[in-house]
């Protein structure tokens, strides 16, 4: 029993001793951590003080630099202002001197005007006096002339008017000839200068394209395959393309007929692909036609984009660009309308540049002037009006729309419209550009000669240079030299009123007197 309590006492004493030792050790460890914490805090305070000093130094340095920069800017601005004031002062002094000189000139002019007015008033009084004297003398002479000649005043006036009329006729002819020569020389020189610059600076390809309406076949056996059993193949082609296929006795060829040049081109390419492929049946035909249509659409769009790139134009609506490309498959008198529009755009831009007009507007009007021809088989009306409506619909400038609408008018209202007519005529009139029927050409020459010989005093008339000039020979006994300008003007006026022709026609009137004597 005693041993048990002894053991318990020993245990309790050990626990108390352990607790005391643990408490003491914790105090020692706590003091060590406190000293470490105090050291860290002191280190942080020292570091913060160093950073504060560094920031303070940097702020002072920045403030000093900023102050120097502000001072330099202020000095520079002050120097510039001082120079401006000096320059302004010089200009004011110059203006003051100029005004003083001008005031002296005006004072001199005023004195001259006063002196001239005084002289004019004196001259007017002298003229009034002389006029009265002349009237008296004129009345006296008139009475004396009536007494001597035995003619009344009215009879004398009639004789004088007839004489003056005859003389005036010759004087008018000479004056008209002189004015015509001067105006023609001035106008021709300026026009030739502008046109020569435009033609020289534009060098287009000499090409005469036409729409192909026949397809060559390797052999005549393919005609039967194109027709197909009971004509189903040819009906499929016609239904898919919208054209008529004519298979006749022409060896190794078939004919494509249709008003739409794009549809004819699709049909031509589709038939060539079917021949190359060898599989000709309705399903394959529809497939080939669809692919060819997509290729043609892409080709037209690329052609339009290429035209805009070559001309340096931007902002034109995509539908107009596509219609420009569509002109690639349109011809007029065997002239390709796409190439013709490019030529007109280049020539018109050069003319506009020479006259100081807007070159971008000129190029737009030139490339779009025949845009109506791309859809004129679908829309009623003239291609000029159709083209103007399309240009207006897709946001083209009003001046461009007006020029397109007026490019076939007799009297265009705008200067751009006049230049567009000239550029259109230049492109159409170049050698090989267009082709007309032989019968129409001959009839035009005959009408030109017939019209010229319808005037009195005309002996013969000859149309030369493919109808670009008419030479008229007059009878020297009936027509004088002074009347030649009047006759040439009358012939030109009749030609303009009664005939239609491309370009211009030069009227040359010749009068010649010959004397032939034989020496025996």
C-alpha cells in the first residue's frame, strides 16, 4: 500500500517537473522568436527607409528634368513667337509701302480721267457743231443731185441698195471665208493637239473579234450523236442553253443560233466539251451546261475586275463590274464592245486631263457608256438610256450618269458628254474597228454625191477617202470665188440634216478656169 502511494507521488512529481521544464523551454523559444521578429522588423524598416530615400531622389531628379524640358519648350516657343512677330512686322511694312504706291497711282489716274473728261466734253461740243454743218451740206447736195440726175430720193435709194447688196454679198463671202479659215485653223490645231495626245498615249491592240456561231466537228458521224435518239440530245442542249442548234449539210460543222451572245458562248463551249468527253446524253448535257455557265460567269466577273484594275477604278458596284465583263461577248459592227469601252475610257481620261476635268469621272463614264448593251436584249429602250438607269441605280456620280445618257444625243448638255461622244467616235472610227455592209456603204457614197450636185452651179461631185471627204467642182462661169465659202457651208448643212454617217465629212469646193490655145 505504501509502495503504491510512493509510486503515485513520484509520478506526480515527475509530471510537475516536466511541465515546469516545458514552460521554461517555451519561454526560451518565445524570446528567441521575438528577437528574430524584431530583427526582421528592423530590417524591413531599414529597407523601407532606403527605398523611400531612393524614390525621393528619383522624384527630385524627374522634377528637375521636367523643369528643364518645360523651360526649353518655353524658350523655343518664345523664340518662334518672336520670329513670327518679326516676319509679321516685315509683311505689314511691305503692305504699307505697296498701299502708298497704289494710292499715288490712283491719284495720278484720277487726274488723267478728269483731264480726259474735260477733253471729251470739248470734243462732243465740236462734233455737235460739225454734225449740224454736215446735215445742212447733205441736204443741199441731195437737192442738187436730184436736180442733176432727174431721180427721186426713193429711186436713188433703190439703185444704191441694189449696188450695196451686190457688194455686200461679195464682202460677206470674203468675210465668211476669212472667219472660217481663222476659226477652222484655231479649232483644228487645238482638236488635233488633244486628239493626237489621246491617240498617241493609248495604244490598243489591233484586233477584230466576232462571236463564233459555228462549231467544228472532227467528223460528220458526231452530228447523229449530237441529235441523239429521236432528237433527245439536241432538245436537251437547246433547252439547257436557250439557243437553236442547226444541223444541216455543212460538212463537219453545226450552227448555233440565238440573240444572246452569252448563251451562244455557253452552248459553243458545252458542245465542244461534250465532243471531247464523248459521253453525250441528256444527264451529261445538263451537267456540262451548268459547269460551263459557272465558268462563263466567273470569266465575265474576272474580265470586269481586270478592266477596273487596268483603269485604276475603285468603288464601282459589283453588278456593274459583272456587266462590263459581259460586254466581252458582245460585238457592234464586228467591234468587241468590251475592248471598245476600254479604249473609250483611256482616250476620254486623256482628253479630260488635257482640259482639267475629273479624270476618275471620265474613266467611269468611258468604261460604263455602253453598259446598256449588256442587257438591251432583255430591257426595252436605247442602250444609252438603259446604261444611264443602271449607273444611277448602282450609285454612280450624277455627271457620269448624265454623260452616259447623252453620249448619242445631237446636243449633249455637259462637257463630259461632248468628250464622251468624241472618244466614242475615235474608237469606232479607227482602221478595222467596225464593218458595214457593202451595199449600205455604196449607197451612202451615192447619196453624198447626189446631194452635193443638187445645188446650182455644181458640175461634178466625187466622194473620196471612203466617204470621209466630198470634192465638189463648180462651173467658173456661174460661181465666183467669193461664193465658194457660201456653197461649201450650204452643202455641209444639208449633209448634216439629211444624212447619217460615222465621224465627219470634209466638204471641198473647187473652182478652176482654164484657157487652151493651139499654136499653129
